[in-house]
């Protein structure tokens, strides 16, 4: 059975933006004024017919009415209101859902205020170190990256204008032919943009561009897929400049630093969309049942590039399977995170130790598949794989990461990794992070959730040294 669709506040905002009163708007939608009032108050869900009429009358697509943004905001609010700085009783999940549904602008303002506090707190802490180390720029470096992270977070990690433009560019270059991708890209740089490509033995180097000399230098020690991505980056930088700048202008970042960070992120996005053009990649993924190794070989890209691209297939009218994608280092730091699913990542603190992505470091040559269940009862087929990025130098350590990819269990038939998995069997109970996890009986819990009281028993010791109270 499909979930009931409540889009009341979105309908109200659309109506108010048009300057329409309730009765004339109801007439346009073919419903009574009282029925429209109930819809806007989220007292009644919309039917399929009313949804179609809303899209027609307000000239919007289904994506703009999607509840995915609400789920993201609820997850962010839950973490923010559970922050130890909050005094008094923590709002319930029902209250947070109501706030997002009925007062979304107020919810956004609260999140902005909380983010400002966290940034200030981090900057104060960093400044203490900067005073002694004379690192004058360190304290201000936190703000731009947080702004950019939120930009992609609420864009559902899909940038339509760049995706479409990169897809057209891929067709123009003929990337679907038999030639090696690296050869096609290098020819475009040379013949189309007047840029000569050379290789360097500098082990740290990925890409260096000299505009005056028209020279692109790539690290020879890097993998073929990495060199291909860096050439794609240089091509979209020259070709899709106007589209990138238009996205930046529309984003309205508060700081120049955030705009600079986002410009690079948007070019990285466009480079990925060029190498893995939307429709061809989506169809190939469907045919291969999302076998990432097959896709990596077909498109001559890395596993990480494939994982990342799968999490972006959210084009209106042509959506792929909604995936989350995460990259974790050995210290547990999440260095990349994107989610088109209901699973949202914690903004602060670590991840759940029961999640299979952490096991991937011990078995870097194996695929790990896990049937995982979040506290809200949603189950996921979670895939993890360890990757090693060689340094090219015996005296320098390799870089090691774990990649995680997953989708809700309802899409398991579309996933080769679910083959042989007992979908009706027991699942591993995981959470977002200990600080906001609702589970009472987790033996791996590191500390109590910040919104729950607990009791420590003097004469009794169990695996977890405290007991949560309601």
C-alpha cells in the first residue's frame, strides 16, 4: 500500500505565490473550498487526480511536491533539537513532523540558527589552536564547506541544468564508442580546446592547469579512471562555465569562500555526469541490476565514481533507484555523503558501528552485503567495499577508504547484490549515530542519546554501563 501523500503547506505556498484566494484556487483545481482548506491544513491527503491537477494548475512537476525534502529537514531538526545545548524537554518526532509540515520556514530558520551556533562553537575551538599555531585561516574554513554541503543536500544531489548539458556534451564527444575514454577526452582537449596534456611523476599531483601555456599536467601515478576524470573536469570547466555560474548565482551563497568551494563541487558533478551520461548510465545500471563492477568496466570509471553517480539518478520523470552513497576513512570520518533515500547521515559525531561499511577495511577485496534496519523500521540492502588508492611510492602510505551504497529493501529485485539474500529473514539493527539513536538494547552503544535520561547501577555491570529511561 502506498503512503498517503500530504502536501498541504506546499500547496498553500504555491497558492499564495500566485496571489490567489482560497475559493478561486479551489475552482481551478475542481474541488470545494473546504476540501482545499483541509488539504492545506494537512487534514486530508491528496488523491492522484488532485495531485495531477495541482501540477497542471501551478505548472510544477512531481519532484517539487516530493516529501523527500521534508524527511531531510525532519532528520536535521531531530539532530539539532537533541543537541546538549538545548534546555528543557526535547520535542517529539510527531512535533517535529508537524513543524516541518505546517511551518517549514520557521523550521528552516531554526536550523539556520543552530548551524550558526555550531559554526561559532567550532570556530572558537579552532581559534584557540590557531592562536598558538598562527593558522589564521583555519577557523573560517568551516563555514563554506557546510554551506555547500547543505546546498547539495537540499538539491537531492541532482543538478538538472549541469546533468542535461553534460549528457549532450558526452553525445557530442562520442563517449559511447569503442575508443578508450582517455583517448577521446585527450583529443577533445587538444583539438577542441587547444590544451596539451602531459604526465608528471609528482606522486601528489592529480591535475595542474596552466592557462597561459594551455598545458594540463596529470599525475602519471594515478589510475586511468582518475586521469580520465581530471580531463573531464578540465573539459566541463571550459565548456559548461556559464551553466555553473548560473547555478552559483541562483544559490546565493553568503560568502565568497562557499561560492569557490561550490564551483569546484559543481565542476566535479559535471565531470561525473559527462563520463556517466544520465540516460545511458541509468539504462545500463538497470540492465546490469546495478552491478557496479560491470558499470565500472563499461564506462571506464572507478567504483567510487559509479557509486557516487548512482546516488544522483533523481531526474524528474526518469528517476533511478534511490541510493545512499557514503565514503568513510579508517578513523570513521565521513568524507562523502549523499542520500536519495530516507536514510540521512548525522551532521555531527560518528556513524553506527554495526553498519557493514566499517567492516570493509578488514576485507578490502570482498563485497559485503547486509540487510540493515533503521529505528523507524525501514530496511536497506547495504553494500560495502574497501578501496585502496596506491601512493605510487613505497615510502608513502596508500590511501584507504570504505565505500557504502544502499537502497530500501523494496528495490531489492533491481539489485544483483540482493541475490540469495533472505529478505524475510532477520536484519541488523543500525542507527544514524549513538547521540540520536532511539534503540534501547544495543550492546554497541557508545554513550546515551542526548535526548534521553539514563541510570547507572552501582552494584550491577552489563555490556552497556547504563540503562536508558523513557
